[in-house]
């Protein structure tokens, strides 16, 4: 059986503290259109009663950033600022000049903003949304295509070297079984 190839991201979804506060940030500050808000009284695909709202903000390319506002099981800890290694969302723009303008807009909304930071292949600014999720606005370096072509030529070797260098540490942290890719199907529906 031949599978259809994945051709993009429909949406990335996160929990939000408050639908209106999230709407303000994504629509009024970032300029993303709130395209849909669905209210459900059951967890989709189940008979479990749980009221929530599911918001979809259009990213302009047919994809969305989405949020769940479900206060019954929400805790304050869920909305503490996440480490960027754990979770962040990066939006792309066209130029360094645009990046500077976005930094000014974010600061005018009284939101702390760091950068621009030169990552060698992209340049980025960083800030947090009201839900503790780090946001990044990034633009490609002028040499982006050449940099990525060069990185692609070495990706398998880099993966092998990294795995050899870090595997023992991860086995101590997580156990050998947890690192077996065939054992990831342990989620609940």
C-alpha cells in the first residue's frame, strides 16, 4: 500500500489559559486572523464529557496555530514559561528590516522581546505568548540555501556521531527501552 506523502502542517495546537487573552495576543498583536472557534461538550472521538473551546488562527499559508481553552483541568503550572528547548513556535518573515519592525511592534505591546540573534542560518527575535509558550519570529540568512545544502550533505554522519556521543547518558536517564523507537506507541486515546 502506497501512502500519500505528508504535504504540510494543518495546525499545531496548545492549551491556552484564556481564549480572549489568547485572541488579543495572536490577532491584535501578531495580526493573525482568528478564523474559527469551536465549542465542544465532549472530547472528540469519545463520550467523555468535557467542555472546551478550540481556536484556530490562520498563518496565511493555509496552516494554523490552534489553542484549547479547557478550564476544568487547567492548572497554573501549565502556563509557566516553557524552556525554548521544550517548546516554541517559530514564524517566518522575509527580511532583517522586517524583523526589526516586528521587534518594535512586540515591545510597543509591552511584551519583552530579545534579539535579533544571529543563528548563522536564520536571524530571530524571541518573546512569550500569554500561555508561557516561547514565540520566535525568524528570517532566513542570505546564505540560507547554501548553508542548508551543506548541512544536508552531512546530516546522517552528524546524527550517528551525536547518537554515539549521547546514547549512554540518555540510557541512564530514560532506560534502554524508552529509547527503542518501536516502543513509542504508549499513548492513550
